[in-house]
C-alpha cells in the first residue's frame, strides 16, 4: 500500500498531471523488454515493413501458388544442370561451364526474393531489418549484373564458334572462361557497392513501409526523408552503363555472326550455325526484355498501377531462372542426352 501510494504521489507531482489524478500508465521499469523486442512496428527505426503487393492483399494466397511453383521448378532445373555438368567430364567445356555459371546466378536471384515473398503471402511476416534489406539489395543487383555478364560471354562464345571455329579450342579455354566470369562478378560488385553505401547513409524518419515483396532499390530510396538525388542519378547511370555496355557487346557479336552466316553458301550450314545461337537468343530475350521494361516503368511510367510494376519486378527475377534450364535442356543435345541418362536411372 505504501509503494502504491508513493507512486500515485509521484505521478501527481509530475508536470502535466493534475493533482489527485490517478494515472494507470506503467512506469518504465514495469515494461517487459522481451515483449517490446518482438513488438516491431513501422516506427521501429531498425526495421522496414514489406507490404507485399498493394491492392492485391486479398489475393496473396492465390499469388503465392505460381510464385512457389516458379521457384521450385527453377531450383529443380538449375540444380539438375549443376549436377549433370559437374558430374560429366565430357561436359567440362566452355559452353557448359557458362551454363554452370548461369545456373548459379539463377538460383541466387530467385532465392533472394522468393522465400521472403512467400513468408509475406503465407505468414504475414513482413518485417525486415535495415541491414537485411540493404544486404538483399546488394545480392539481387550483384547477381543480376553477373548474369548479364555471363550472357555477354555466351555471345562471345557463339561468335568464336561460328566465325573462328578452328581456333575455338585455343581462344576459349575453361580457364579463360572462368577468368571472364570472375571479371563479370568483380564488375558487378564494383557497380553495386556504391549504391548500397549511398543507401546506407540515407535517413529514414517515420515511413518505414515498403510497398513491395522485396527491397527494391528505388522503392526504398523513395521512402527516405533525406536528399535522394545522388542515389537516383547513380542507379540510373549504373543501369545505363550495365545494360548499354552489355547490349552493345552482344549486338556486336551477333552482327559479326550474321555477317559470317550470310557468307556461307550452304543453306544447311546456315541453319546449323543459327541453331547453335537459338538458345542464347531465347535466354537473352527472356532476361533482357522484362528487365528493361521494368526499369523504365519504375523510373518513367507514372501511369502504370503499382501492383503491375511489382508483379513485373518479381516475374523478372522468377521466370527467367525457371525457363533457362528448360531452353538449354531442350536445345542443347549433348546436355539433353546426359540429363536423360540420369533421369532414366532414377
């Protein structure tokens, strides 16, 4: 009783509390720190809230069905390529080493977003730490840029195979392909690291709600209460440098390939040469078209609905990793035969 009376007296003498008024608010030492630790709200400065797909919250469960299907098929297809290429000595060639690299980036890209998106759809687990968000951004963009570099190396591989077939084995060795892949990874890290460092310096005041299924760079930049001009300009320059440089190299390679093919008099040889490029062209179209469209709509497409933009951004990271193993599994006869051998054993 004495303790309770003392507390009442103490509250009564605090500024802003009328005399004789009983306050029922808890003193600081009565609060449960464990409960506070798990009571993460948008005002928590160390946590962002991923809102999923705004406007389609009621359909999150239905949307999760194709999301999970795409992710599972992607994992099965790409891990199959990793296993078959790694197991078969006859596939230890530049072309299949590039497929191995592409499968790694595909697994990484889809894994960066799918598990968290499914947690949002299924369990309403929307919280993500600021450091976790920046880490997710770093890996998404590094893997995306590395994937683009692998596609450039594949175009160079097709150019050498068609335009200089006699020197193919000496120009493109496994060691050289590995070095080119490492250069692509280093380039990606050097391009993306400044983006994440600039993002780390931004202040985030009261709005910590991200209208997305994952931490997309510009979406996170938009909720900052600080000056974001440098962030926006650098991300645009990095995008243009990456896409512009890579598309120029791919276009140059295919320009030289087409010129070489047109010089071949035999129609059968023409068809065979172009067929070797078909899988790479399909993968290029599947990967590049949604990337360019999504990047442009995010920056300049003011009239496009938010849920359309978010769905496109997710499909860009989920659909190509699912289709790439299927395309090469169907078109690359040597790989298809080896995959069939292991499938029959099962």
